[in-house]
C-alpha cells in the first residue's frame, strides 16, 4: 500500500490538479479525468482500461478505504487532508470523502474495438448523446447487461466527464468505448464487422417484443428530442417499445436498459 501524504496547505502544488474540480473538469486535459466516491474509485483501481494517478481522501475515511488503498501500486500518491481542507481544495462539500485522478490508458479506434468483439456480441452506437446523466445511465446499463462495447459519434459528450462517471457508478471505466470521426460511416463499419444494426425509434416498424436479436447486434440510440437521423433509420431495421396509448417517449437511458435486457434474455 502506498504511503499516506498529509496535506494541510490549500496551496500545496501537489494537489493543484484537484482544485475547484466542479468549475474546471479535467476531461480533455491530456487524457485525465476525475473519479469521485468509493464505488467509482474502486472501479478505477480494478479497470484494465484506465489507471489511477493519485488519490485525495478525507482523513476520517482512511480506515474505511484501506481495502481500496491496498490495491494501489506503491507509486500512486495518496494525499490525506481534513474534511475542511479537502472541501476547500475541491471547491464543494466532498461528502464521499474520496477523489482520484485517472488516465485512460487504452484508446482504441472504433474499427479496432469492433474487431476485438469476437463471436456473439452486443454493441451500442450512440448519436448526439450530450447529456451526462443519460451517458452515465446508458453505460451503467451496458455494464449491467454485458454489452461488449460502446461507439460514440462526434456529437456525444465524453463518458469520462466526472458526472457521467458518477452516474454510471464507474461503468464508463469498465465498458470499452471509442469515438467515431465526423466523416466515418458507422453503419458501414458495423456491417463490415458482421453486426446487424437496429435503430430505436418511437416510429419503429417493429415492436421490440416481436424482435429476436441476432448473434452480433448493434443497438442505435439517438438523443432525446431529435432522435436518430432519418437517413440512419432508413438503412437499418427500426424497433419501437410498445407504450400506453397517447404516449410514445422514454428517456434514452431507460430505453437502453429495456433493449439490453431483451437482448440478454435471448443470450441467457
């Protein structure tokens, strides 16, 4: 277990990266991100895709967090501060008492990620998901139902944004994902790798309960409101979830959970 490093100076340069994280999230800064809370940091320490660079914890939480600390490499700094100091550093009351800075170590291309999905597999293709709560919820469902990968179009928000990681309960640190370029043809890419794409839409041609997924399925989900472009839906099989008369809208994260559960039921 790494040595614990006491911090009592708010201006200590060693903890500069943790300062005012709500106002300046670290996503996009040289591949760094912020993990918050015991469960999320635990996922970070177990991840093969990311690695913790340092931790900042409240002194009163040290004993409770020793199981996590014991799994860290000896060269990972663990900074310890009083609750008042840690709150002042973070810029908000840190009730969970633990933060970590992580780095993504595996950044595959979308093509490479699909090539790594051998045999039966389920992937998600997300279009324009810009809400961090929805992104986190989708990844949480992807992890819960065993999705193999997530592809993001160029208009999606970053799954490693602090809020997205927190809402996903660390699932964005566990499920492999890749970003598509704006000029990529994702449907063509999916088909080259043997995936059958299905598009979720309130106007889908087929009801979900009547659809049986294939061995290699790609589920396409668009942002709430605009949904998927018509040009995409026209190139795929479109599926809808049956709802009460007069209502045809579900939260996109909820939709992902229903569809992934349906797929997993056939693979059980």
